[in-house]
C-alpha cells in the first residue's frame, strides 16, 4: 500500500500523479488520504453552526474526489481508494503511513506563503515514519532515466541504497551513487595534500563498501559511482538537477542523538531540484 496526502492544492494533486505511477511500478494499491479537523465529523445535525460543519465535510469530500479523479486520469493499472481522517495532518498522516510501504506528500500545500520552499506538513512527516517518505518537488516533465542516491556509509544510508536500487530497477533507470567528501580542515602545508589524498581513498572505499552486495541483488541496474569533493548538500542538490529521483537517508553519521532528521536530508527537503525520498533509519522499515 502506498499512501498519498491531499489537501486541495495543486502540489497535492501532483503528488497523487507521482504516487499512482509509483504504485503501478511497485504493484501496490494506492490510498488517497485527506486530514481535516475532528469537530465537523463529530457534530450532530442539530448542533449550533451545523451548516458550517456540513460545509467543511463537503469541502473535504471534494478534496478527496479531486484526488481520485487525478489518479483516474493518469490511467494506471492501480487499485485506488480514498480515506478521510480526523485530526492534525502531520500526526494523522504519520499514523496512516503505519502499515504502508511509502508515504507521498507534495512539497507545498494550501498554507504557507509565497517563496516558502517547503510546507510544514511535508517537513513534519519526513523522518517520522517507519516507511520511506517521498516529497514530490518539481516533478520532471520528461524522465531522464536516472536515480541518484546519497551514500555516507551510515545505517540510514544503507536503507537509502537499498531503496534506490529497487527504485532504479522498477523504473529501468540507471543509478548514480554519490558520496561527497571534504578535505580535513586541520593541518596545512605539505601534509594537507597527503591527508586529502588519504581522505579521498577512504571515501572511495566507503562508497564501494556501501554498494557491495546490492549490484549482485539487482544485476539489471547500471550503477555509476561518483566521488565528489564538497558539501553533501551542494553535491547532491547539483546531482538532483539531472535526476528523476533523489534518495537520502533520514540521518547520517554526524547527527546528534535523538534527531530524527539529519541536516543534509533537512536541507535537501528544501532545495532538491527533483522528487526526494527520505528513508528511515530503523532496521524494521520494510524494503521494497
Ligand atoms: N490536511 C491534509 N491532509 C492530507 N495531506 C495533507 C494535508 N495538508 C498537507 N498535506 C500534504 O502535505 C503536502 C505539503 O503541504 P504543507 O506542508 O501543508 O504545505 P503548506 O505549508 O504550503 O500548506 C501537501 O501537498 C499534501 O500532500
Ligand atoms: Mg498546509
């Protein structure tokens, strides 16, 4: 099951288009979810302002109907259903994703303001679910046939590598595995370049290690390894301009304990130039 959130916005409908295609690729069912405040669903017909409640319920039903209509127009072979849930959008979507393989949201919604790079619901669900979260940013009009994965050698990064291989295989796309490394900052003079060479070697080894085993499992996926010097956010954002999908782990190696979303994933949620999938750190998450 793939779950997609809709809120009446264009970005939410674009998320449905993306999600229904993904559901077809993965042979999954699609559930379109809209979350609304609980009180209009709980009030009786003779309550004061019952007409306001009715108006809100009708509005919510039409948001779901528009979502279903968008999914139907994509003409995919997917079983689609819709579900209205009461409560706060973030917690209700996180709960709705509990038994799903993937939660899909738009990068924006109806709220927010012009120029804002990411909506609060999109930011609030990424890294908080047991399944991966897809944030559908700037979906490319024409697929370019490449999935990019950010590799850092962390456990959450391993989840990302697994997801990216499966995704590339489903799409018949190539996989670009990118590891960004930086020159050690301490020291200087002659030692600096020796250290840099050593760090690069180490980075190359870490990248190869992180990919080991996956190519045997997905022999159909053509993989290219890219080692780039620079900050991971810059390097991965740059790679996302030529990708159909960017996959990253929810947290990397440098994260503070208890932080659900690492700084790289957090920045990429705001700045990636293509749809982004953030995979959970937990080993209990279900792989494709
Ligand atoms: N009430 C909701 N019910 C279901 N999904 C929602 C709801 N609100 C937002 N979403 C999902 O989250 C995406 C981002 O919206 P959001 O983060 O709320 O942006 P904004 O802050 O611009 O409103 C939407 O495109 C939609 O996929
Ligand atoms: Mg919103």
